[in-house]
């Protein structure tokens, strides 16, 4: 068991944990940039920081779950998993 995947948000007043089941895969290239961009997109749409981080966590988790296996090493996420899968 590799344990959960938890992200922590401090909004200036309190800490909030966003936890999902960790997906055991080497295909995680781009997760940090994707998480930050998805959070920023939520904020730009007028969502709160908590809503933005929660949505970003769900999006990145889905993109990891539906990743691409390419060659050897760390492969990419599937940013378009809602529209196209590698199956």
C-alpha cells in the first residue's frame, strides 16, 4: 500500500486537506504544473480558492488515472481524459 495522496491548502485562516487514493504509476510527468494551472483557471472563473483547489485535485487525479504509458520512465498525464482515453 502506497498510502493516500494528500494536498494541503492554507487559506490564511485554516488548513484544509484534499485527499484521494494514491495511484501507483510512474506516469506523473506534469502533475505540478497541471495542478497549479487548473487552480489558477478556477480562480480566474471566480471560484474560491477552496473550490479551485478541490476541482484541480479532481482533474489531476483523473488525468493520472487515465495516463499514457510511453517508453520507459515517467510518462505524461492525459489532460484530455474526459474526451479521449488511451484504451
